[in-house]
C-alpha cells in the first residue's frame, strides 16, 4: 500500500498536490470527529496534529513575494483554520470540527476552479509556485493539540 501512495501523485500538477493535501486535512478532521464520538482523546490529538502539520506545511510554502493578495488571503485562511481546529480539539466539539471541514472543503473546491484559466485551460496560480523545501530548515513544530 505504501508503494501505491508513493507513486499515486507522480506527474500530478501543483494544484493536484495542494488538493491532495486539503483532502488529507479533511480526512484527519473526520478522524478527529470519530475520536470525539468515541471519547478517545489520544486519537483526537493525533488526528488534529496531523491536520495542523499539513496546514503549517501549506502556509510555509506560500510565495508571498509573487503570490500577492491571494497568498495573503490564503495565509490568513490557514491561520484562522489552524485556530479553529485547535479550539475544536480543546472543546472536543464535533460542530467546530465540522465547520472546519466545511471551510477546508470550500477552499479545496476553489483551488480546482482557480486552476482553470479563463478559457478553461489548466494553469498554475502564482501562489503555487512553491519554494523548494530547505533541507537544513528546522523540523516542524512539536506542539500538541
């Protein structure tokens, strides 16, 4: 199964990769909802951390220098959804998790539309011209939700 996942996105466009990351956020938030329903705080925290790690990754890769206002808007969205997911986790609130899922789904669906140029042709938005990750960069955060 791991081999399939490693190659599932080979040849995917930048938009396809972003959409896949949004799908991951949604999947982990649904796992957090299921954990809340079972009263499993540990699994809720794990699912939330994984969703938040994706958000941190997406935000860190934004190209503010060339993305302009859309990149700023996405950065604001990531900050807001990060805070909302933390609040949902702290409150153990299925309603707050569902709201976060709905917001992420709406933005994910917008990415699909943004990828289409005025003539319906696919193009790569400037905000997606992501920087290559720095191998010497500090590791991701070590906080818990």
